[in-house]
């Protein structure tokens, strides 16, 4: 594997693998997310829509791609669920958007991404002033638009490699191509 090629792992439903094998490529559509997450899909779509809008300047999506596919640079972080397979991919580095998984989890939880420990404490103190227990409540409330704005603005730190929360590398892909698959792990 050369320096410009990276190995990534992703857990996908078997229907995704069938699509890749039959069509040579797979893209995520909005309807897949709403069907998968049902009642909580609105929360996921808040995070996913933000990602789509902001990631386009890093790596524009190809035609047909509506939402990203989540992958990891280490297989130990990939869940393996019933009726799913783990795909091992080798792709050019410039086909992926790499970021810290801990920061992405903050966005999924509609939470603030701090610059550092001091910034995290300041934001926690700000929430405490309003008697708010967590970031999610501040984001979801209609009473704190300034806090919601601050939380959403902090999400741009997802793409700042100097800010590390978990140290776990995750990557987003706009598609999976058949030729990228180097191994398929079935449960």
C-alpha cells in the first residue's frame, strides 16, 4: 500500500454489498437514513445535513451521493451487526475526509466541540449560568438561540486536525466502489 492509499473499515447491511456487486458503486440516499433511524432521524439529519454542507468544500460529492458513508481507520472501532458485513477498503487518501471520531460524536449529540480544556470549561460554565445540564438541551431549546449558534459554530472544528478529542480516526466517503473492496468479513 503506497502513502497515498489508505485502508478503511465499514460495517454495512448486506443489501449495500449486493448493490455494490451488482452496480459497481453505492451511494447513500436521504431515505435510507430516515428508514434506518425512524423517530430519531431528524436528529441524525441535523448532524448529517451540516456535514454534507460543510464537507463539500473539502471533497465535493459525486453525482448520486446525498450523504456520506462512515468508515474507520482501525477495525476495532467498527461494529458488526446482524445481517451486515464489514468491508475492508483501500482507497486513495484524497477520496476520504478524515476526522477525529470524538468530534463527530459531539456533533451527533448536538454538542459543543471545544478548542481545548479551558474552552470546554468556559462553555460548561456558560451552560450552568442558564441552569442547563447539557449541550443537547441548549441546542434543542428555543430559549437559547445564542447557545445553539455557538454550538453549531463550534462544529467547524471537526475539520481542524489540531483539535483532538478521542484520537480515533474516522473517515467519510461519498461512495464505495467495487474495486475499493479488498476483503469482506461476514458474521
